[in-house]
């Protein structure tokens, strides 16, 4: 049971690590256009992101595919930029429907997971890799759900009590997140 908490905590801390805010920024941008009435859709997307993240950890651990880490570190903030652009340049809630957002969220999870794959390979041995990955994924999922709940609470507070127009609020926060993602991408430029 000790290994369960070790990997669960590792996944939880991975998402909430102040030294690597990529999950936080992505989830803020993903959740920003929504309220609590959209929780099912957000839970699906968070779970798809975790699934993609877990699949790429598995692929990296067993070395089925080798990905250049410089490109991964660059593409992670690019996924955040794209998510912010979907808020800044589309009509309000235009992307709520359609399977493409599910596939994109899964794909973005794959990219983010490749960023942690090398470290995960170092700590999980071959015999425990699959179980460790499941435990790690539970920690990731729990932390991501907490972030989404936090964003939805802030959205509710701002929109209901401060009466800020929803689109303006989204543009402000998406612009702030985008500026950080652009900085991360420029710091990790692979050329």
C-alpha cells in the first residue's frame, strides 16, 4: 500500500509542481469558458488528458517510441497557446460540440506525458510499471480535478458577484496564460 501513496503523491505533486506549471496553465485555459453546469464535459476532457498523459508515460517507459525531449518541451507550451487561442479567437463556446475537442485534448495529454516520461522511467521498474502508472494517473487526475473546481469557483465568483462580463474575463485570463505559455515556448525553442 505504501507504493500506492508514493505514486499517487508523485502524480498529484507532478500536476501541482510550482516549478512546472504546464498542467495548471493548460487546465486553466481549458476550464475558463465554463461554469459548474458544464462539469461533465470538463471531467471528460480532464480524463482524456490524463489518459493521453498515461499512454505516453507507458510508451516512454517501455521505449516503444523515442521522442526528442527538446521538441516535447517546446510543444507542451504550444498546446497551452492553442488552448488560449481557442478562447481569444473563437465565438463564445463555439468549440463546445464536436468530437475534435476530445481528440485534441487526448493528443495534448500525450504531449504533456512525454515530458515526464524520462523521469517516470527512472523511478518505476519493469515489474511494477503498469500498476505504478495507474496509481500515478489517479494522483494526476485528482490534482487536475481540484484545479478545474478551483477555476470554476473563481469563474462563478467573478461572474456572479463582481459582474464582470464573461467574455472579457476569459480574454483577460487567457491573455495572461498565453503570455506565460509564449515565454515557456520561447525558452524551450528547439533550434
